[in-house]
């Protein structure tokens, strides 16, 4: 069991920190292929090169291409398909941000509201922090998942469902800086946002996500894990639990504690096609209005990350490790046995979603860069 605690700690820290990639060239595939063939060959080659269990990916370019592909397995002989669900980790933050912006459009809250308007005071959390500070990680609030006692407590009962209040009262140390004066990625920001959402709308966040985002966009394969029952096939996540060089199926590890401590920061499960639907709706004005989207895309810099050139309201300006020199917005994330990436290329109105049932940021980066190059080659 000790190995499982160590595994949980290591993976969760990866899931809430910025991923990192080695500087590797994108996969080289023959030019004598159709667009779809080249994309599928990229997946298959990446799966082989990085020894990945399973990958699911999708690209949507309005009026041009709507492609989905997969490679590898969930477990045993169960193949990954475009309908397979994955935990998307911190890509959840973009959904949470979009919900906040929708509530702002409805007049239920303002981005410049301070915490004291909506939630009780908590030690080490300055009540003058605004919703905007939380959304763009400029609040200075300590990241609860980095607390030295965090995983010893969470790992002691993996079946426990943690409340936001328990997290905030137990694992938030002194702030990194005064509100608005710097940037530090912190999952605590998005736990606080979940609490504010529920107070402002007087409803559970899972219900609000379902009624205001999932259902209107037809996201039938998207769920807030832990608060909703997942309907469909969730890919088994894989990680080397025993340090023997071979990945283990971690689906046997209880997930209640992980889902509850991740919550509005990282607990959504989705298929790649659903994530692309969300991306298209978000960036083309079908989910939030243009004014809200403009607010979302006001990037704070520096982010101290190779993944993001700047960070807005739950969305990042993606860096060269993910998209080369191309202008792109999106978010990356990983969780226990999973990693995911959502990319939007404004020059092509293209949405790219990639999900892997292992934590392998090098593979994620390689596929993403290759896909961007293929799109730019063909379009």
C-alpha cells in the first residue's frame, strides 16, 4: 500500500503542475498519404515509439475535416475507440472557467467579486482575492496538493470523499505572494471557484455543468467524475506502481478520494470527440459570448512554464513544446494513469484533442506538434 501512496503523490503532483517535454522532433511520416492516413500513422508510430498502452485523438476543422482515430488498448484486448472516456485532469479547469463566465453573463457573479462576498474566511486565504485572480492563477494561494502531509492523509483512506472545506482547512499553507502581484499555478484556486459557483447559483456544480454546458452542447460522453455516475467505457489508466519497469493497471485503485480532491480542478471524464465539441463551441462563440471570450484570452505572463507562453482565465497560450511556433490556445492535464490535451488553432478554426491512458508528456507533445504540422501542410 505504501507504493500506492507514493504513486498517487507523484502522479497527482504531475497532474496539477505544468507538464514538461523533452525537445524531440515530431514524428516523421511519408508525404504520400491522405490527411487521415497521415494522422493515423502518427498515432500508431507514437504508440510504438513511446510504448504507450492506448491513445485516442480527434481533429475537427469546420467545413474541411472531422477525423477521429485511436491506437492501442484500454486493457487486455479491449481496444481504445473514439468513444472511450479518459480522465482529462487539469483540462477540467477550462470547463470550470467557462461555467464561471456563463454565470457572469447571467449576472449571478462578477469576475471582480472578492472572496468575502461568496465564501467564508479560511486561514492563509486573503478574502480580497477576486474571482479573476483565481481564474488566472494570480491569487498567490498555496497549492494544497503540494502540502507535505497531503498524500499521507488522502492516501490513508482512498474511499473517503473529501469536501472542499476539508481541503482548505487542512492543506493550505501561507500564500506565495500578495493577490495580483505574480503568477503561481495552484489547484486551490479552482477548488475555491467550485465553491463560489455553487454559492452564486445555489446549485451543485455537477448539475450546473450538466445543464449549462454538457447537455446544451450534446456532450453525452462527459461527466464530472465523483459527483456523477460515468456512463460509458472509461479507459483503464496505467502506471508502474511496483517500480519494476512495467505499467500496472491502476483501475483497481479506489478513486473516490482522488476524484473528490480534484473536483473542479481536475476530475472531468470525457471522450476526445466531446472535448473537441466543447473546444469548438468555446472558441467560436456558441458557449460564451465574445466579451467573455476576450476576457478568457487576456493572458498573464510569465507563467514559468515551457507549456504556456501566457495564461488567461482557465486557458493558456500554448508554447513551442506543444505546437511549435503556431498561435494556439488550450490546456493540458494529467491524472492517475491519464494525460490529455486540448488545442485550438485560430488560423484554421481547428480543434485538436489527444488523450492517453498513461502519464507520458513526451508522447503528448510529439503527437500534438505532428498534428499541427500536418494541419498546416494540408490546409
